[in-house]
C-alpha cells in the first residue's frame, strides 16, 4: 500500500467517524450517512494492512460500544446499508456504480465494527447492539430483528447479485462479513452448537436459500475470478457527473486513503502477501465453515445436506423430494478447479469433503480418464511433507485411501504412464506409471514419519492405501519395487534395535521394580507395521506375480532380510508364501548357471512367473481397508477450518491473544 498506509492511523481524528461513534443520535434520513459512506478505497487483503486497519478501528469501536445504547447509531448504519441492498440488483443491471460503491462502503464499515464487537462481547450483548434505537427526530426504527435482517440480506446479496467487475468488491465483503459473524468460535475452546447467529443461519429465513448459497459459493470457487483492475471498481468521478458525484468525490478525498485489493495499485509485480483470487478463497472458507457447523438437537446441518446430495448438471433425472437442499452443478468445471487448486489446504479439504460425503461426485471423479490431473497434486503435497502442516498431509492421505477403496482406480493408475515428474527430485523418473509413483510417494511418507514425527495415524493410513492397491499392482517400476523392499529393510533394522534395547534394559534392571520404558509397546507397533508390509508383498505375489518381475527381482536380491522372520510366531503363516516364491525362483536361477547378467536374471524370472503354479501359494483374505470418519469429527474439523480462516482469510487479521479454539503452533 506504500505511503498510503500511514494515513490509516488518522482514522481516529476523522470528523465523520467521530460523529458516528459519538454521543449524538443521527437519524437514518440525515445527509450525514451519504457523506460517511462516500469514500474511495478497497478493503486490504494482506495481513499487515489488515492489522493496521484493525488497530485504527478498535478505539473507535470501543467508543461506539459505550455510546450506542443511547444513540442507536450502529443500528442506523445497518439500516442505511439494508436500504441500499433492496435496490442492489437493479443498480447492477443499470451499471449504477455510485450506488454499489456506497453500499459496499457501508458494509465494510459494519464488518470492521462487528469484528471488534465479537471480540469484545458475547452473542447476547452483540444482539443488544442491533436493538438500540435512534432517538433523533425523524427516526423510524421498526420492531424487526435487525441481526437476522442483516444476515438474511447478506445471503440474498451473495446469491442474487451477479458477479461482475463492479460487484466484485461488495460480493467479497458480503462473504467476509458472514465469516466474521461466525468468528465467535475462535474465542471458544468448546465447539459452539447453538446461539442466535447459528439459529438464524440454520433455521431462520436463510434456510430457504441453503442450496443457492452453497451453489454460489462453489461457483465462486470454480470461476477463480481475479480481482478486477482498479478502474473497474474504484469510483472515479467524471466532470459531467452532477452534484451527487461531485459531493462524493469531495468527501472521498478527505476521508480514507485508497487501499488496493490484491495489489491492484501497483502495476509492477504483486505483493506476495496479496491474494489475487480473494473472492474465490473467501467463498471456499465460508463454504467449509458452513459445511462443518454441528447438527442441531433435532435438525441436521442443511449446508452439509446440500454438499452431500448435489448432482451433475448433465444428470437429467428429477431431483428427489427427500433431499430438500439438492441442486445441480457442472461437475466437469468443479473437477477442473479442484485439480488446479490443490496447493491450498482449503481446496484439499473441499476435495476430501466431496469424496467422502457426496456419492455422486465420488462416482464422477472415479470415472474420469484423466485421474492423474487430480492424483499428481495430492502426491506432490505428500512429497513435500516437510513443508506442509500435518492436517494437510492427513487430508491428502485420506483422499488417497478413499480413492484406493475402488478396484477400478487401482487398476487404471498402472495404465497411466508419466513421461516426467518434475517435482520428484530424488532421482529422475521417466516412463513411470502413476501407480508406481503413488507407491513411491506413500513409502517416502512412511519413512519420513518413522524418522521424524512417528505418528501412528499417518502410518496406518499409508499402509491401508498400499494394502488396498496391492492385489492390483501391475508392472511395478524397478525403483518402486526396490523401495518396497528397502522399507522392509528399514523396518527390520528398527525391529532389531528395539528388541536389543528391550533385552539390555531387562538385563540391567534385574531386581529393580521401577517402571520400564515401554519397549513392549514400541515392539508391538513395529511388528504390526512389519506384518502389514509382509501382507502387502504377499497380496501382490498371490494376485499378480506374473505382472511384477521387478518386485520378484528385488525380493530375491534382498532375500536374507526375511530369514529372521521365518520362525517368528507373528509372521510364520505369511512367510510361507514368501519362502515358496524365494525358493522357487532361487532354484531356477541356480539351474540357469552362475554369473548371470541382470537381463538374464529378469528373463529367468519372467519365464518362472508363468510356470509357478498358483495353487502352491496359500490364499489369504483380500486386503481391504475403508476410511471411516472418527466419532465426533467436529473436534478435528472445526478447529482445522478455523485455523485456515485465521491464517488464510483475505483481509482478516485476528490477534493471536484470545484465540482459544486451537493453539497457535498447531498444524
């Protein structure tokens, strides 16, 4: 924002703002309101600018909190905004930029004040701030619930006003104000399950607009509209514009400095902190907040219902009456946006939500022939596990687990051959199947977890995804086959180390009754993982041995690794098949002579794979794991969603002090 930022601190001296928050009641018919909301600026989007603005607004808001019970000026400001929203759609059709501009400014002021109110007071007291009436002559305060009126108007505005250059800013502001209304959750450790705002959004006049709101927010995400350049949405007076325009420009020059949205003020490179897609990002955050509101005692969350049951626009069957919030949306557009946006936590969380909760969308995604466009960004998240927060990694893994529940997916990923994977930097990968790449990345995640985070949940999901795929492993890349056996070698080494530590500890503490380190638990966990890896290898050998000569080669090359587990009671049964395979191929290689080249060994394996009778391998139950959301998922998802709003909300800054919902170092 350059030199303009210093002027934000002058807000407290602004005469119009001093009058708004002061002790004088101002009738909503007073020309003052036209002056107040006629300033030229666009809301800040970087956290630094937002912090400056917030610091300037807080003292003004605190004075208003003190005086509003006597003046009712906050309610008057809300009514001034509501009066303008009634004609907003017509103004858009008529390209009435002045009208839209003033409505935007009024809403921006309401949002800034609301944000401080919510930080300073409980919901009941906030509701009171809406009920205080003006005491000035000419006031016409009604008996309506002004809080519900504002919420309802914001939802109407979002769903009814078309997204154009001249409406971009007010639509962004409406979405942001709804987010601010829900921000009470940030200041509570417990999950909020009720309250006036919750009731109005879940059961009030907003209920009938549920499907339209969800659909609009999804389309805002899909469209990925960049913020329009300043000339199209910052009011610029023209010479022939008449008295109102002249008055407006005069006031504008004396009120607030020009803020720029998305770095629009500088033609050269954009500030890294600025979000070039503020409406898309904010709409997605609001959608996730709505979808994760808890169910009421006797009613389900309607927004989650809408997300669960929407269908493709190409689906011509009639919408079911049993699904009250059903609607149709273009699945192809949504799929494309999801593929393009996976670098953000919130887009990955939306993908998870749709895959897990919307059967129509899940079926559509799994039917796509270009699944690599979706899977590759998810694998890239996991590949850069060191740079990602743990929640983002969990979501990416669970998405893979859900996808691998489908056998057709597990087959098809081995048919997609990738020429080059630029982000995989450990070694050059050319002509590798998507399936082999998936195996490589998941194994790398397990190894990272073993050496760094040691998170059992992460292990479980990684192994479950590999297990689901194992029966359909096809033509595994040489490197993928090596990494499977290398992981087993790492586990074997870790097992021996823990076993040795446990033995030494027992020897050194004979007669000592103090508590032992829990080596037994460590040993149990590592043995569970080893068992699962053996089952994955066994599943591949039983179901598709002749398709995977590279795995047989890697197995034979490191056959000594498996010796120690042959007689182990936990692995004896599963080791029988591995012994059979190792023994069969070892014998054929001995018969082929000594000093065999790699090519010759592979040739022997290929022929042997065709000759090995399948009935010589003991059958085990098919490995199938299904993702099941844990009980009370809101305990995980609500803090996660709000941490995303806290960190990624455009133009929103909250002080870390007072945040109760999550610790500031979580994630």
